[in-house]
C-alpha cells in the first residue's frame, strides 16, 4: 500500500510542534524504503541543525520559509519551493525564518 502525504498540512503540524519544542525543531521520517529516506523537518526562526555528515546522496526542498545550508564549500540561502543538492561534506542548516524542509536522502 502506498501512503500519500499532504505536505502543506504536515508543514503546519510540524511548525506548530517546533514552536512548542525547547530547541525549536520537529521532524518525522515519512518514507523509509532502503536505501531511500524522506523526512520533513521544521525549524523556528534562528534554530539550527548543527554540522553533521552527509549521507551518500541528499537533496533539500524548502516547503516553507527560508533556510541557510552551511558547508565548507560555501553557504546557500534557500527559499520556499527551491530544491538544492546537499554537498558531499559536513553541513548544517539554519532557519532564517520559520521554515519547513523535505530532506531526501539515499543511505549507504
């Protein structure tokens, strides 16, 4: 059975949860079909995901707001409806406004 997701509704739900969270974050894995993972991540303005390793391959789609993807090779400011390949290096994510992203990753 295939599950269908209402991304705008999930964005609303997770952004509300992020506002209730002490760290300003909320996340949920939507798809877990090896090797594919897709997760929705909400961050309140100014909150961040600290620098971490990159999976084998990954992209970030901004569903709402603006974020900064930080990396050694250079930062990328992204806004709603922009899709960006995550570089193959340690990286982080900072919410420039309240933001929700869809992370798609291929795990090794």
